[in-house]
C-alpha cells in the first residue's frame, strides 16, 4: 500500500537550509489547496520551475496549510498555481525567510 505523502498531517519540524546567499519562502494557503503543487521559477525563467506540495502542518494548536521552499538563491521569483502565474516579483533575501499569504485572497493578481 502506497501512502499519499501530502494527505497526512505533518507534525515534524521543518529544517530550512538558508544562509549568506540562500533564503527560504513559506506560502500560507487555505485548506482548499491542501495537497496541490505550488511551482516557483526565477523571474524571467517561467519555463524552469520546481514545486512543493501544500502540506498540513501545525502552528500552535491549529492547522496551517503551507508550501515551504528553502535553498533559494537570493532573487526575485514567480509563484504558480494550477499552471497559472499567481504572484510575480516575490523577493527572497539571503539568510532570511520570506512569507506569502494566500489565505485571504484566493484570486491574487499576478
């Protein structure tokens, strides 16, 4: 039997590999995106994307649905959902964690 990785809650800690020229990005979503893929590409390179699944994690005693990207070279990125650019110009700085909140506005302009 094969486990669906994104279907189960993920109580384990997330270890982020960041430092000098590498940063991280956390995208917060609502439950409707649970299990879906969010893609990321460097600005200007829309055809070269990687992705992360939206997983259920815990923040305190409540569920949080997040996609966590780490080891991102400092720069500007585009985030994609269902093959459509959802956010352009997202800045990631080296040694820092950037956050993007998609919980309140599902139809953010690109």
